[in-house]
C-alpha cells in the first residue's frame, strides 16, 4: 500500500517559517521557496518534506 506524503496547510507553513503569505508567494515566484500543490478547490498546501528540506538548508 502506497503511503501519502504529508501536506502542510498555508497557515501551518506560515507558522513554521515565520514568513507572511505575501513573502512566501514572492519567494515561490523567484524559485526561492518550495512550490505549493493544489490540495483541493481553492486550497493549496506544501509537502512537509519540501518545507523540512528548505528549513534545514537555511540553518
């Protein structure tokens, strides 16, 4: 059985990174932040592994 990757909501990503939503979108546009995925209609999320990797690279 295939295991689904953990997804983080926008609110959780903001909490974890201490970045504003606007900053996250700007950084994504520049390729400086992991891309979001569509979780459902009108809702985006990020793969937890991508955010963990991004955070470790900034430390």
